C-alpha cells in the first residue's frame, strides 16, 4: 500500500499544474496510534516516512506556488476528540487533502458500511470514528481532491447481533 500511495504522491508532484490552481494547498493529515504496545513502534516508523514524503512533496511543488502542510496527531493526541475538533475547524475548500490513519480498527455487525471504524487509541466503541463519517465530513469541506488512507484492521469486533466481545482488531 505504501508504494501505491507514493506513486500517487509522485504523480501529484510531477503534474501539479494539471490539477492545482495557484492558491491550492496540499494538506497532509496523519493520525497514528504510537502509544499502543503492539503496533506503536511500527506506526512511529511510518510517521517518520510520512514526514519525509511531505518534505519531498513540499520541495516538488513550492516553485508552483503551492503550499504544503503536515499535521501529525500521535501519542496522546491520536483521539476521537482531537480528530473531531480538527475536522470541525478544518477549512480546505479547493485544497488537496490526504488523510492517513495508522492504528487499530474494526467494525460491528451492526454497521451498514464495509469500511472500518478508526479506534483512535481508544478501547471504547463510542470513541471510534467510522471511515464513512470521516469521508462525509471531509467532502462537506469541498476539497479539490480528497484521499483517505487507513492502515487498520477491518475485522468484526462483536458477535453477530451481540455485544462487544473484544475491543478491536
């Protein structure tokens, strides 16, 4: 998946004038659960790669008058409340938005969508955000291009018709 993401980002860097106006901004938003004992170290490694990728993108498009921002929410900042606040305050009309989530995920048998919920470092279902809700909220901001990448499980965390059995996958 990293290679597909890098390829997409490379294409954006090579052909910025085809999709970007002068006032366009590239926003890279990363939420990563670095506190989790089972995946935290690999998430931290991925975040280092995202930082380098963001720097490469910034260097590639800066001569075209395109600015690039990188917002990273990791450790204790990887939470539902931080993401909710970020989305409420985000203004990205006509911008290019890359949202990356790296952490645990799962879905309920009650969910209508086939996409997971992001656990956002929480063990409580009420503090998870559905990918479909994230997509809807971002779309309402009218970005020029929106790419959402999630590196998380999409397995069921509950029994069919029952209560939660395990916190997440």
